[in-house]
C-alpha cells in the first residue's frame, strides 16, 4: 500500500467494497436458502428470514394488484362493461360507477383491493417523505399513487377535488377522484352521497 498513490488506494478501496457487498449479498442468499430448508437455528437470523418472507409476500401482493388495476383500466379504455352488472365502465375505472363492485377479474393468485376498513398500519413502514395515506395513515413516498399498506389511492384529495370542480363533476369524499354521475366511485368503490 505504501507504493500506491491516493488515487490507486481509492480505486482499490472501491473494488474491495464492491467485493464485500457481493459477498454480503451471497451470504444473504445462502441464509435465505437455509431458511427455506428450515435449517436456521439462530433466532436473529430466523427473525430476519421471517421478516424478509413477509415483505416478499407484500411485494408479490402489490405487484399482483398493480397488474390487475392496469388490466382493468385497459379493459375500460376498450369499452369494457362491469362483470357484475353489465354497465359501461368509465375510462380507467377500477370500480363500477353503477354497482360499486371491483372491475378486476378475480384470477388465481391475484389479490382484490381492500373494500372494508383499512388494516392496521405496519409498524415497520419507513416514513419516506412525511406524507401519509389518507385512509390508514401509513407513511408513503411523495410519488406514491396507491398505499402499500391498505391499497387506497394516496393522490392528494385537494388536487382531485380541484380537478373535479374544473370539469364540473362530483368528487369522491373518500379518495377525491372525479366521479361524474356514477353512484359509486370508479377509483375506490365508495358510494357517492348526494
């Protein structure tokens, strides 16, 4: 090391850190495999493994929900009808504006968006931007559209209400989405009060 200059030492240090990170990742993969095989004996490692499995299940659930929402919106763009009551779907609707049912087709392995009260806030959810979900108060990123905790639309209610006022339509009291003449909100499925 004495024969190396500062630039060479920095380059070597960066390479060492990259190798360290690769081995940490590899070690994590080995521990994860051991957890899948039921071979973890250390309580801390077992706790970390179980937490990671729970997070992965939530990631899978969110990805499935996003895929369903995209499919429902695409179907609505193509003039789709509600699978429950047959009413024409509003453009981009996730819920039917007539009956309030989900426009998403239930498929094996797919998760329906929540329809009841919000689930409890995850204690481990990191506060990224100080913003919170208007439905369940879970911390959210500034650019989040749907809450990762409860699936509710996170868009600023004021912004949606302002858009509804500009277009002359009614705004949902729950999520703030423009609802037109629908009886149920096309975004969250809430019944629109007259």
